[in-house]
C-alpha cells in the first residue's frame, strides 16, 4: 500500500465511509478505488486528487498532504511500483 492509499483508507475509516460508497460518490468503480488504495494503480490524476479532497471536505494542510502523497507515486510505472511493493512485503515478513 502506498502512503497515498494508506491515507485515503484512514480518511474513509475516520469518516465511516465504505469503499463502495466513496467509489460511487466519485463515479469510480470500487475495484479501481481499491487498486488505487493498495498501490496497484499509478499516480492518481490531479482532478481525482481534488475530488477526493472535496469529498472529505479537507482543509488546506490536509489537501497539501494528499497532493504531496499522490505526487510521490509520480514517475513510477505500474511494474516498478509492483516490484517495490513486493520488496517491502518480503522485508516485512
């Protein structure tokens, strides 16, 4: 899971929102949102990041944090991200 995905999951838990409810509200598939949370998708678009921030009514500092976390996924291909996640999972065993 990427820091971005982890933060989205934390926000959903804090606001008691299911993945399906959030996906429907953002007009995404639950599978896509789940893949985004788990780091199985590349960097989210700036528009989607903005939608997520609006969905949770985040304030400046929180919006900046979400944008920063989303940008950290930038530059990595899906394959690179998968390899990094595999390495992290192996080291955490």
